């Protein structure tokens, strides 16, 4: 995240990231340091698989810490109680895909929280980008690998 783009997160996701960061800084760093110390005692570091694995794990933990710190530094909290007649980050939108009768509900979230199985669509995804700024009754379209798709906005919460 070198460009430090803003991350839109719910309060719950921010708390989840803070807990993970705290665990990484305290428990995981200590565990990795202990693994490194143990591996060093095994002798020749050039052929010591335990040492190389512990070093790799240490790098992964530090990368994750840096990633979480960067996210939390630029995080913008999205409200659960978002109101308004236009779609924005934090909105829950009910749509129907052109040619289908089944309605779908999507919540527009930041990219770190996106999860299609939970109906959480990233504001940076094609669908998210198409919906943002639109109103109830609008039809939005965007290109997918299978061609252009259109959705009609039925409601905004």
C-alpha cells in the first residue's frame, strides 16, 4: 500500500484488525523469536531448515504488521446507519440483474472487507463502482468477462 489509498472499514473490521495487530506484535513476535533462538542452537545456519523457516515466518509476521498498520492509519469508518437516496460506501443496495427475476442485496464496503459470499461488494469492484452515486430506480451497467451486465436498483438502505 505504498500509495496509501484510503481504506473504508466498518467499526467491527477496524476492531478485528486492531486485535490481530496486537496479537501479532505481542504473541506471534515472541513465538517467532523463540523459534529463531531454538533454530540457531541447532548449528550450521546455512543448512538449517528450521532457521530458514523461522526467518520466513518472521518476515511474514512483519509484513502483516506493516500491512495492518498502513490500513489502520488511512482507515475511514463507514457507518452502519448510513442514510440517503444515493448509493455510497456503507449502503446496502437491493438490485435485480437484467433478464433475471431474483433480487440480490449487496453491501458496498472497502476492498479489505469485500466478500461476495456474504454479499459484501468492494467499492473498487466493477459492480461497486457502477452503483456508487446512483439512485433508486437507476439502471447501471458494466463489462464483465462474459459481456456487459445491467442491474436495476430497487432500494437503498
